[in-house]
C-alpha cells in the first residue's frame, strides 16, 4: 500500500508517517519511481507507535524498542519493559514538578485574593489607579 492508504488506515498523517521514517521507527520499501510502499504489518507498527507517543514516550525511546517490534523476543521484550519503566519514571518526575509548580501558583493566587479582599474591605486604592 502507498502512504495515503497507510495514513487512512491508521489515522496518522502522511507527514507523521514520514517523520516516523526519519526517526527510524518505520521502514518502507521504495518503488523504482521513489514512492514508499508499506504492507499490512506497518498498520500494526504505526498503531503501536501512536500508542507510545500518546503515552508520552519520545520517539528516541520508541526507536530503541524498534528491534523488539520488528522481531519480538523475550530479550527484546525485557529491554522494551526497561525502557517503558524508565519513561514512566521520567513522566512521574515531570508530574511531580508540575504539581509543585501548581501548588506554588495556588499560593500566589491566594495571596492575591487576600490582597484584593483586604483592599475591598479598607477601600484602599490599588497601585496604578
């Protein structure tokens, strides 16, 4: 199948499919005229790539798992599991950082609300008014 059909079958844009190839996540064969050609196995591969990307796994990490996708094995599955656990840890750390930032912003919001409440109560003019 050509890139347009793979795009239609997977929901991935043609641009995304080209990007997957550039990143080494997907390999097509080329016809003499240079057009990419894919087989049914590529549909599964693209679907899996999309799942990893939706889970926040960067393409460089997915690329490390490509050999397991191409030829599944116990060793490859263990390596993929290690990579997935590392990504989960990275995401957890990012979530912790964002949670801390949100809490800091909540404190600033509360301080601002308290200031505005005091301002309304006392009738003091806000700076710049």
